[in-house]
């Protein structure tokens, strides 16, 4: 039977920072499912007290739709790579999440998106950064992996490559959402008012960031990870976070695990979080859960908040975060979807 344990751990690093990571671990046991699929919609959740039942329902539906898309592929014997792409695509099209349609704004009011995908079987990877007109950045990331000799492409060159490969481009206006625009105005007002004057503009996690991601292990035991984001609200044009950086926000290796992160990209890059989980398993012999906690703690020690989802080669799953919540879901026992937001 699938064993699900929810525990709040308080290791020294977390205690020092006054934060406790919330961790969920699921071991495959006698799971009737021959595959694993986990998705996240970012650790930038709306504060619990401000979340209306209608809103919560919308977020849950978004996660459920993403699980359904990936699950359909895995149930049909499809690859983990196709499944993570499909799940992320659904989240990119959903304005509630900070990726694709719901991307946050830069300081100049533009939307610049990043995404990455990695195949654990071959260690092939594709990533894209700073694109403004590609409807589904994750499709472009996969095309870069499969149809170019490169791993990462940026800006205009990446969009030109998209065009040549028949990937849908869209007017920048498509990415406008009122909530994200309002969040930018609020951040700008806080910035202008300075530290003390900014107190009346308390900026929530949800207003600052978010990201979407998926990890999967298919019936052939191949692992894959995908991540897509609009980055952080009010970021400088040209800023790139951890999501498209292979080894920072996204990583997959059949020898160890597949990981997709969300959080303060600057710290996740410096702690090379996604690859760190894999390296701790491979070189230190840690379990997925131990390695994931350690890697997240390292980002936190530097000052980073966020979370990650991961699946290992044996089908163990980990979902953890040191923020107040993370939109997340996984295919549990009997193929039932488990969807959660807060601790
Ligand atoms: N990691 C993303 C970035 O830094 C943002 C997030 O996940 O909240 O671009």
C-alpha cells in the first residue's frame, strides 16, 4: 500500500531561519500504478486567510487538469517526457499560474518567460529564456532539445527558432492579466515608498512569484522533469531565474531522480538545487527525501524560500517547501489525484 507521511521537520538550518519545511514523502510500495506523476504550480501561494473557496477551487482545478493531461499519456504507455510536457502545457495555459498566459511582469511591464525540460534516460535537455511571444515555452524547450544541437536558447534567436519549427507565436498582449499587472503596480509603489513607507504595501508570496513544473517516472522507469515560469514580478528585463538552468531549477537522471523547483531563483541557482538532490543520492547514498531536504536547506541557508517536487528511479516521490504553501498534486494510490495547497 502506498505509504503517505506528512511531517514537519525542523532541522537546524530551518530553525535558524525561523522557518520549517513541510515535506511529504510517498513510497511506491504495492502501488497499483506503474508510473508516478507529480506537478506543482509554484510556492507563491495566496495567503490562506485571503483564499476564497471559489479561488481555491480554481487553483485545484488547474492542478487537476495538469495531472489529467500527464496521466492520460502515462496510462496509455507514453513516456515521462511527453507527460511532463503535457502537464506543464496545461498550467501554462491557465492564467492562475505564473507561466505562459499568467506570467508576471518585468519592471518595464513586459512578460519574459523561461522554461526547461530534461530527459533522464539520455540526459538530453532543452531550455529557453527571456522569450516574449511563445504561447507555450515548454514546447519550445522540448524542440530545442530535440531539433537543435543546443541546450539553451534565449530571446529573439529562440523565437526565430520557434517560428522555423512551427511553434505557435502570439502577440505579447496575450500574456496580459489584470492581477499580475496590479501586483507590479503594488511592488513599484512599495519600492518608491522605501522600506518603512512600503509597509502599507505588504507584498505577498503570490504577488512576487510562482512557477509551474512536473516530474514523472513512466512504466519503462524513465524519468523526466519540466519547469516553466514568468519569473519574478518587477524583475529587471533580461533577468533569468533558476527554472531554465539545468541543474538549478530542473534536472533528471534515470540513475537518480527527476526534480522541478520553485522559489527565489537567485538562491536556487547558487545552491544548484535540482542537481544537488541527484548528486547527494548518487555520491552520498542519500534517499530521495533526505537529499531533497538537504538541497532545499542549502538554498534556504543562502536566503532562498521555495520548494521542489521530485521522483526517484524507484518511484519514491517527495514534495517539499519552506513557504506557507505550494500548489501541488500527484497521482496517488489507485490512480486517484491528491491535490494540496497549504501545509
Ligand atoms: N523560480 C522562479 C524564478 O526565480 C520563480 C518562482 O518559482 O517563484 O524565476
